[in-house]
C-alpha cells in the first residue's frame, strides 16, 4: 500500500484553443491577468488584485495584493515563444519547495492550437537546511508540499 | 467540508505528518506510535481520529489492539483537487482565447 503513495505522477492537462500558437502563447503569458481565476486561485484570494507573467528566462510570475505587497509564484526556466514556456511553481511556499510547470503550444490546424500543461516535481526533495530535512523517506516532503500548495492556492 | 479540505487540514499539523510518516513504514498501534513520538498516547489518539476522518488513515481491530495504516484514498482526493485546479484555470484561458478570436473575426473552433 505505501508503494501507491510514493508515486506522485505529474498532473497533465490539455485544451484546444481557436488561435494560432503565437496568440495562444501571448494570451497565456503576457495576458494572464485577463483569464487567471485570481479570486479563487491565488495567495490573496479576495485581496489579490494583480498577476503578471514576466517574459524571458529568469523573469517571475508575481501576484499583487490590495495592500501593495507581492507574492512570487514562480520563475520562468524556459522561454521559447510561441512553442513552450516552463516555470517553477511555489505560490505561497518557499522557492526551495517549488514544483514545476511546463506548457507547450502545438499548432493543430490553421488558427488552432493545442495547449498541453504538465505539472511535475512532486518527488523533488526540499533542499537547503529545511526543517523537513530529517525526513529521509522522500514521501513526507512530497505530501507536505502538496498540502501547502493546495492550502494556500485554492 | 470537502474531503480534500479535510486532508489538507489533517496534514496542516506537524505531529500528524509525523504519524503519517511513521505509518509509511507499516501499520502500527496507538501505543507504538506514541512511543515513537514526543506526544502522549491520548494526543496520538486524537490525531489519529482526525487522520481517519480525512481518509488518510484507516484501522482494523486485531484482537485487543487497533492497528492503523495509511489509506491511499486521502492522497487520491488531493490529487483530484489539483486536477480540478488546472482544469478550472485552463477553462478560463480557453474562454479568453475564444473571446479574443471572436473579437478579431477569427472563426471559433469547436474542441
């Protein structure tokens, strides 16, 4: 039974959208504020007012709250418009505990793109002198990160 | 309370995470868990009740002992929640693209 629990497969989602990859990519990244369900999917929930997706490797995805404070959700690790963007993902949690999200944009006809999203990295150990370092199973950090991510971004 | 919320709440406590961690090594009784953790036996029982309600842990009676073990159902709930999270986000994204395409005169395409 524990064997079932140690394996946390990536979350995989895809959606077809009626736009060429270039526009689909722009809307996903630069225009994220126009569609991201900030009122439910954010650190600040009702206090979340802004969300910006940086352009280029090393840029961040950052939420702004009503009091002007910000929360970095992740850092872009791959930036290949209009085909692929990948970023670390740690809304509300320390960067050392980040999981990873990769999004690809594949043309499947004129003015049509399939967007694939893969959210992985659940198995990664927190690095550094984390309080959880004493847990050596590799499973406990996974479920903790899962819980923390889920608890703070809902 | 939704099941995933019960799971999150259950795992929000460090002692309960330690219990879950210990049970990963195999089933254990309350006494065995209490011996391995810096908390009292009644406290362990209380934590086990929360874990059981969340679906993370189940138990069976073996003679006079209650033996607790991990139950994959709890993690499945979390997993299902995360699936819904991205599904909701991508739905909104697809809707935004459709509006954009309609604005620019592109014929929307059915999925």
